[in-house]
C-alpha cells in the first residue's frame, strides 16, 4: 500500500512538472489538464482496488482464525468424549461392565 502511495506521489509530481511546462501553450495546457485529470481518476481506481484487496484479506484472515478456534474446540471435546467411549468399548470387548 505504501508503494502505491509513493508511485502516486511520483506520478503527481511528474504531472505537475508537465503541467507547468505545458501551461506555456494553450493546446498543450489543455492536454496536460486532461492528462492530470486522467491520472487522478487512475489514482482513485488504484486506491479503491487496493482497499478492496485489503478488506478481502482481512475477511479471509478473520474467517481462518474463526475456523481455527472451532477446530480447537471440537478437538478438545472429542478428546473428552474419547475417554468415555474407549472405556465402553474396552468393557464390551472384555465382557465387563462400565462404571457410569
């Protein structure tokens, strides 16, 4: 994101220099103004696209963290259940009763 801001700054400085030189001629001045306006529109598009990418990355990160918490909780509950199930199955195989 910082790189895009630096690129936009450099593009803006270059556009300002072009506009300053082009202001000496009316047709060049008009062209420079149009070019500067196009550069500003492009900067807006790039900023919007960059923000969209950052938002999507944050959403993906949040979902991954959520899923990791769910997986950890399920693993913990399965471990708790496994002890009881293992005792029941062992008792069935051995033909003994399980203490409840």
